[in-house]
C-alpha cells in the first residue's frame, strides 16, 4: 500500500473526480447516457457495453480509494446509504394478494424512479465490493470500523432480501422491476463475498478475543443464504448465495460454522434423498462448501484441536449421501440386463462425478490429513467407478467423465491412490483399445487423452507403489496406443502419448540404466548397465518417427524432450544411443533442415544436431558427414566434394551451427541449379 500525502489541491481534484464518476454511473444523474448503453450483446470478453463501462468506472473509484481511502469512503458510503434506504423501505409497500405478495407501487413515474434507484443500488454495491481489498492486511485495524460498518450493512441487506423474498414478489412492471430486485439481492451477496478475506482476518482476531460480534455476523449471513439454497430461487440469485457459502467455508473457516442451525439445514437439504436437486453448478458449489467445512483445517488451532475423528465420520456420511444413487449402480455393471434406462444411468453418473470431482480438486493442495479423510470417504465410490468402467467402455461420454474423475483423484490424492494399482495391470482391457479407438478413433480420442494424462501422473510418482506397473504401462503405450495413432492425424493424443513416454524415461531412468557404484566412481570409464533395452529402443524409435511427421508442434515438443533427457540424464552419451541411434537422429534432423519443412525451428534443430554430434565429433566428421553427402541425391560428385570441404571442423556451438546452416543452404542451392538445367547436363 502506498503511504504518502497528496497536496490539498490534488486531494480536492481526486474527490471531485470520484464524485463525478459516481454520478456518471447512476441513472439518477446520468439516465440519458446510461440508457443508450447496450446491456445484452456480449463482446469478446463476455461483457456487455454497460458492464464494461461500469467496470472501467469502478477501477477509477478503486484508484481514488487507494490514494485517498478516508475521503473515498466518506464520499461513497452516504451515496450507498441513500439508495439502500429506498430498497429497505420497500417492505412497507408489500401487500398480500390472492397468489402471494405484491409490491403496491403502480404509478408509472414511481415505477420508473424505483427502477433507476435499484439499478443505481446494484452499481453502488459493486463499487463497495470492489473496495474490499483496501480494508485488509496492514490497514485492517486502522480501517476496521469503516469495514465493519459496510459489512454490517451488507449482512442486513442480504437478510432483508431473503426474509421478505422480494425476488418472488409480484410487481406492476414484472419484466423490469423483478430482474432489478433479483439483481440487487444477488449483488448484495456478491459484495459481501468480496469481504470474505476481511472476515477471515476478523476471524483470526476474533479467535483471540472470542467476540460475539463476529459470531453474529456469520450466523446472520448464513440466515440470509440458507433460504436461497432452493430450486424455487432464480439461478442468478441461487449461484450468488452458493458462492458466498463457499467463501465462508473456504476462506473464512470459522470453527463454529458447522454448529450454526442454518448450516445444519443446508446439510440436511443436500443429503435428503427426497429433496429436489439444485441445478448442476449450484449443487456442485454447495457440496464443495459442505465438504470444505469438514475437511479444511481451522485457522489458528493446533492439530490436536482440529477434531479430525468426528469430522472424518461426518465427511464419510456426507459423501455416502451424495453418492447414494451412484453406488447403487454397481450391481448393474455385472448384470446382463441393466435395471434402469441407459440415459437415467448416465445422468446419475454425470451428477455424482461432477460433485465428487470438484470436491477432490478443491482440497488437492491441502494438508495430507484433509486428503486422507477425503480419500477414505471416497473409497467405495472409487471402487464402483472401477467396476462400472468396463461396462461403459463403448459410451465415450461416460468413460470421458470417469477418466476425468480418475485423473483428478490421481492428481489430487496421489499418495492415497495406491489401492487403484491393480487396475493398471489390466489397463489395456479397461480402456478398451481392442475395440473403441481402433473402430472410431475420433470418439475415442478424448478418452485416450484422459487415460494418458492419468498415466503421466502415475509414472512420475517417486515411491514404489506404482513401480510394478511400469512394464505394462510402457507395453500399453508402445504395443497398443502408438500403432493406432502413429499414422493418424490425432495431434492431441500424440502430444499426450509422447509426454507420457518422456515422463516415463525422465522419472524412471534407473528402470533402463542401472547405475553401479563402480560406474559412479569411474565416471566415463565404466558403462551403466542397460536393462529393458527393447522397450527403450521402441520409445526412441517412436521419437525418431515423430520427426518425420508434418506436425510442427509435436516436433518442437519432442525435440525439447530429447534435449531435456540429454541435459538431465546424458541421453546422447549412453552407449545404446551413441552406437545405434545417434547418427540416425542427426540424419533425420539434417533432412528436415534441407526440406525446409520446419523452418521456424531452425535454431533449435541446429543446437540439437550440435549436442548430438559433440558426443562423437571424430565420428561425425570422419564417417557421418561423408556418408550423409554420398546419400544426397540431386547433386553430382564434384558438388558433394565442395560441400564436404566447405564444412569446417569447428567444435564450438556458434561455428558448428553456422557450418550446418551453410551446408544446408548450399545443398539446396546446388539442387535448385541442377533442376533448372536441361536433363543430362549434370551427371548425378
């Protein structure tokens, strides 16, 4: 935060600027211009013209707040208060009608004034939310009272909106006023959510002081949220409430949150088998919040006060309830006839896995304890997924979702996923390469990609849990996946496969090269013992073949992988590479330069040729170069001799790569000249 004082004339100018900007975003002062702004058509940033105008204006407000916090707050807050009074005063106009409640404001002029006031309130709520960052950190104590005033007002407004249900009220102009009332309610929740980091800092202070004021703020906020967690509430409002709930559970994390009656209500509603399910996004958010309440460590408390045993039991119950229908599918995986229609089964799979996937992803960076509890709760669902997978192998949408779930599990709960190891011993049958991708590579591509991503996580694991499955993983890649995709245009799958092969080599080097004590003592004299040579050779051959493909992105990726393996593991120096592959790779790379097929990568290719040739410069100059020139077609013997003589025996990188590029350019020039002459002029 900048700490300096501005001259008074600048202060006055900035306050004037702030007042003017606030006036410009209010219909009360600037209706004619604001009504011209389009609020329906989205631009490339998914914003309407009105949203862009408002956002840019709020950035000016935020900048003034940064420079003049006290002045900015004292200018903005009274304007917000004025509009809030109008909104909070609507209760007196609510009357009971036959079908529910109605807002008894009917005069056209009054409706127009109310519309403008509600639009302005919505904008000012966004402005207040935008300023939340200027009340936290080092200035928390100094600006505490101002922030508390704002937060208390926001809590009051959200509770008011939820209690009198203005979002469900009948109005004289429903197409205008109803969206306005919903938007104000949603923006008040969003503004309060913006203060979640302030609430978290207050939580940590309150922990030391045990203040009832903080408990009341959180409890009242929950009273405002809970009625909105309903299928009867409009999505915009429902999602705002869900996001605020997630922030309370994840950012603020008060110890007492789970004991608040309103939170218990949400738990009961979400785990009730007879309750209507929320829209997908809302269901996922609420389940994330409830899971986080039980899984995330409470701030400022030692490990022995975290109550892990009881939280673990509660989390297992939560996951059990959320996956109830999914776990009931397990018998149908082996039954010849499914008990319910396929579409219904797919819906259950999608709904459950989207929730479980999100829960895991959101605790993947947390402590081992949180991840352990999560995995214990998920064990049965994981086993059901493994059992269901073969039954749905020909339903690519289902296998895609299941593999996404497995991928999230392996990434998020790596250490806890050892029990899935047996699945990889027969992974080729599970993934269905014998039928799926061969018959229809396009529908199988996404499934194969996800599967390869999972294997990438597996082969990187440093422990011994997954090591026994390395042979079958390599075999699956080289014998089943690679032959199918090698000659097909499936760039995404190829990129994932070669990343898997690279990670297999990089993280499991000793699977191929056993380093002995003698070899490490006599570095350069003794050779490392080679193991699993056929698999290593097959992988290297696949890399070599990829350099003959037109895909420049794959070429660049794989060249980088080889260079990395050389930097980290001295790949080019290994006996098997040096004696059987080195000059084959140099030959391929030189041919690529000659054919100009990957000109954008000239520099990278030149450096790679140097790194390979430098392993055996004598062999390069004495044997490889003459052999390469002899095999070149389109040039005569004399021209080949000139090319050979002109290639100087420099051994430093800049000179060597310069010689390579000169050789390539001269060779292309000779061919061009020879092609332009009448047939028979040059004896080739």
